[in-house]
């Protein structure tokens, strides 16, 4: 019986023998573990009245108090548990660190439907196909679709404002619905949309038969050019089918899951199979604690992965796992209730299913091996950097860089790294304002002043890298020295990364803050490789931020700055005059003719456009 300060004997007397979820607190406000049970009394008693493993022993010695919520069923308890884990991120739970919504292919419901990638709430009318494992799988599918079916992939705004066919139409990859179409051309477009629908639903054979019949019909009508186009489409479709080397006869939506744990690192690999075709695969690396085993990993992953609100309501008909989950029955019921159709969870499979399961297991093992190799390499690089700089215990590093074009629209980046590599959740960009254009020193001073406004807020980095020489380093020394002077917090070590002769990689010099001690490392040195990785990532992040800001400025309409001109009036003006230049050439009398534009507003528009 464990020796702990929490009075579990009195507490257990108050716990009902009902399904529910429970929360263990480490202090008055911090949740350290969330669980669920078909019987709260039996489950919570097991923590204190039975022999427990190392992880559970550590957990119960940190309990301050326990709270619980009774539910109607174990399935409801499972859903509540998942919501609480997402909310509190408890340190003793296995955490799936992936909360992005899943991307879909969207076939819109317009006069001329388009095909697009969609992520997020499904507010646009149309047919959604997916989910896909990641955005790259969707982009790859869009490329294939563009080769097979010449329907538009341009935005509605582009479609409405074009007056002649675009490049895609000129090279035969779009039927150009942006320009007036004849009745025959409209029929052809509708036919291609239906072909897209059949293809995305996995009805390839039906589509091939349909196209073959159409080709024969066109040939009989002596429309040989059109028949040749259909023939080319059939050949392209068959080529795509051949490229998908792993496909079978499983015509229902299936997810296949395999998992591995090694050296305190976990990997879960998922195969997404839709209509007999693998549309993508993905490896997940949940955060686990010492003492977590494969069974607890699978249980935690399944509930968090499938009960996540980011799934958008899409669920497979069958989930195949390499071992049977303890939560399979409760999760199956919860998913069936959520999606309206039965969701089976199975582990003992044969034939085609066994082939897919073996593939998932091989992928899980390979991904885990690659992850361990990467983490060992990252750990070695940090240890070498610590030796070079004479420090220890480096857990968090940040790097700052400045990007602009001739001083225009300056953007500063802050990228964050920990011992595992990039920590992208802590990446930040700063739009720099109020400085002399092109003054990189002032830009660096501003970004560091804003970042370290209060040293006690957020995580304080152990090392701050500055992309630049002594000028940028001086700004960092001034700001960090001033901000941390009376804070009671140890300031970060500052290191400038100065470019070498000819700006060649590998000739960089590291300059230590305040002492200005210089380190000349060779490119094969793991410490320099780490620094260059961080510096290059900061540089990339700054450039992409600046380019985005510059593009936004280039596409900004002067009408947006005029009071009283909202999206509807702006669209009415653009439609009436054919563009911003037409509006600028128009007089006040012409502006008044536009619906919704009064005489006073016409005067305001005219004055604003002719004083810019």
C-alpha cells in the first residue's frame, strides 16, 4: 500500500460504482492525469490498493486531489476523457501532438464546378472527398486530376474576372469556363465533372467503360478529333491505375494502424485506404511517459485520433490494428454513435487485410528507426555545441533574422529549437514599423525588445542566436542586458552567427555575447551544423514572411481604404468599370450610376483615388 499524503481512503468512500471520467491534480489547479472507467470506484481503487508500475507509482505520489464526472455510459466517458486530455494536456497522459484539421478534396456546386483542396469547417456547398493524411497527398491528387480531367482549379474570383482563356486552357488542362461556352462545350464540361466524381468515388472501372463507349460513339459520328481526346484520357487513366502498385479489392474505407515503442520513443503508423486504394500514409510520434506500454499507447492514440473535432465528421468503416485495443468495444460504440454508421475495430485479419497490416507494421518500424537516428544525431549536435560554448543543460534555443527588399516591409523572424529539433509551435514573426528603411540594427533592436518585453513571460531560451555580425550583436547585448538586469532570471547566452568571406557556408564565425570571443568551426563539426540549421531555418521563415507581406501589399486595393466602401460596393464598382483603372478614369457622374453609390460617396471615392 503506497505511502502518500493524499487521503485516498476517505476519497474512495465517496466514489460511485458508475461509468465516468476522472482528473488527478498535482496542485490546486494543475491536472496531471485524465482517465475514464466503466466503474469509477473499481478503477480508482486499483491505483491505491494494488501493486502498480513505476509510472503509476510516480503519478500517485504527486496527487493533490481527484475530481470525477459521472456519465451514462463508458462510450460517453471515453469522449469526455478525450476532450479533457485535449484541454489540459496532462503530463502523465500519452499525448498525440497533432491538432490540425484534415484536408479534403472539394468539388464545388457551381454552374461550372471546380476542384480544390479544403481544410476546416465545411461551409462551402459541394462534395467532399477524404480525409487525406496531409496536404501533400491532396496536392499530388490535384496534379493527377488536372492531367486526367480538364476542369477548373482556379478560384471563383479568377473565374469571374477573366475575359480570355488562361495558360491551363491553352495547354489543354482546362476547358476554360471563364469565357462564354456553347451548349456543346457546357455538356462536355458537365461530363468531365461527372467523370471526376466517379474517379474520386473509386469507380474507376465504371469510368473506363463509360469513356470507352463515348470514344466508340464519337468515332461512329466521325468526330475523330474528339474521339482521340477521349482515347488519350483513357490511356492516362490506365497509367494512373498502374502507378498505384498497392491496390486491392477492399472497396470500403479502412484505416490500418501499427505501433512500436523503443528507447522511450513511440511511433504509430496509419495507412488510409479508400475504395481499395492507399490515398496516403502518415507516422505519428505521441509523447509518452516512462512506464507506458504498447497497449496503453494504442488505447490513447485511437481515442485521441478518432474523437478529435478536427476530423470533420469523416470516419472509416473499419479500423484494423496490430493488437486488439482494450478500448475497442467502447470506442466502436462511440464512433458509431458519432458518425451514424457502424465502425468496426478488428485485429485478427487474413488475406488482403493482412497484407495491408504487414505493410503498416513495416512502416512503423522503419519510421521509428529513422526517428531515433534523427534524435540521436540532434542530441549529439547539442552536446557538441555545449562543449564548444562551455555550457550545459541547453533545452531551448532561439534565432532571430531580418528580411526586407530595399528596406520595404521589414519582417523579423524568431525560430525556436529544443533538444529534439524545431519547435514550430513557438515560431514567431514580427512586422517591423517606425524605423529608417533598411536599418537592420534598429530592426533587430525592435524585435528583441518586443520578444523580451517581460522576461518572466513564456519560456526563456538558454541560447539566443543572432544572424549577423557585431552590429546586430550589440543590439542584442543592449536589449537583453537591460531587460534581464533586475528580473532575477538568468539571461540567455547570446551568440552572433557572422557570415564568412564570400558568404560561403562553412566559413561562418560564432561570436559570443559581451566577451566577443570568436569560434571558428569546420563544416563537418556537428556543433556548426546545428547552428547553421537553426540560422537557415530563421532565414527561411523571415523570407517567407516578408514575401507574404509584400504580396499582400501588391494586391491591396485602394478602394479598401475608403470609408463607406465595403466588399459589396467594391465588387459592384469593379464589375461596373471592369477594374481599378476604369474606376480611376471615371468621373463623379459615372460613379453615381453604380448601384449603392450616392453622390456624396462618389465625391469621396473620386477625391480619394486622385490624391493617392
